[in-house]
C-alpha cells in the first residue's frame, strides 16, 4: 500500500510517503509543481491537506495533474482546503470562534481577513464548486464533498490526516 502525504509539514505518520517543499525531516523534500519522484500509477491514495491553497491559479492544474499521474487506476485523492464559503458565513454571523487563529486576534474582521490569506501565504481560495471543477478538469472522476473523519470511497486510513480542523472543505476524487 503506497500512501502519499502531500505537503506534510511536521505531520509525518509512519506508513506514509511524506512529502513537502520545505525540509521538516521527511523522506521527500520535493515540490509537486516540478514533478514527483514516483512512476505513473504508483500510489493507492494521496492526501493533500491544506497544501492546494499555497498554489496559485496557474499552478493548480499542473500540480493536480501530477497527483493524478502518480495515482494507480482507481486511486483516490483526498483534498483539504480552507472552507471559504463557511468563513464568509462565520464572518457574517460575527462568529469569531469559528476561526482557528489564536486569541490575540479578537476582532472577527481581523480573524476573517487573516484566515482568507492565512497571514499572507495563500495563493488560492476555494468554494466547493471551484474545487470540484479543478479536480474534475485534472481527470478525477466521481468527485465528492466529504465530512471530516469520513471517506466516500471506503479507503481505510485516508482520513487519518484530517486532524481536528473543522474549518476545512474536504473532497475526494477517484482516478
């Protein structure tokens, strides 16, 4: 079983091929946008947990195509990104507690604006429809929204990296 943890950061569980552009001591220091060091049809599934938002509009199609390339036929990509629509709703309700930033940001406007650009590191924001279209255009079939902790395709362990973040939009697509 080959499992890819794309954009792993410091979350590097055993049994996964952990990849990140920044060296956090993981097995692979690599930028997906420049190609992955795996052959076609290599991985059973991949999780991209809050890494797509780092890429710009122009980088997303190539990066998603590369993830598609390395998945086996029938392989699943699970994507987690900040949920922009829910952030807007929380902002409209003046619900500062929805946002995950620390208590040093007391104002809901400050929390919303900081969340959307994540302290200036975000290259893209996502709505469910936009993420669906990107995954579908990269070749993924049966793209579905998923609740945290669940999986549409019954892939055991694919949701292990979800964490406790409730502000994520989660989708899965099958190759």
